[in-house]
């Protein structure tokens, strides 16, 4: 897991940047829950991950949650992949999201044309 055994305080600048990044990722994640083109859960998980890096209280709470620890274990299994393999995996996931969004749009727009 990424939670350090010894807590290292983070500077105020890092906390501000982390909070801003958290807000950006959270907004994208919420938009992704509404829009099928953006993988919302991925961005929400990244937002929580960033928050746990800058907040000791958030890290302690997150590590008590089963869904978070299982997600972090899943990410740890991707560590042995090289950078190229990670890029390929990201591209495949993005392509899958685009195909699913196109299918969703076709279903929504196709139903309106026939009516």
C-alpha cells in the first residue's frame, strides 16, 4: 500500500496543489458519471488517491475502506509493467470507453430517429 508507516508532513504549497488537483479530478469524475465518454470512476479514484497523499485524516479513513484497499492492491499489480505496456493499457482502456460511448450515443440517437 502507499500509506507510509511514518507520516511525513507535506508543505503548505504541496497541500494547496494537491487540493486543487483533487478538485479538478473530482469535477471530471462527477462529469464522467453523467457523460459516458469520460470514465468517471477512474477520475474519482485518482481524486481520492491525491487527497490521501496530502491529508493524513483522509489517508487514515481511506485505508479503513475495503474498496480503497482492494483498488490500491489492483494498482500495485500493475507495477511490473513497463512504461510502454502501461501506455498501451491506458490506450486500450480509452478506446474501450470511446466505443462504449459511441454505442450509447447510437442507442440514444437511433431510438429518437425511429420515433
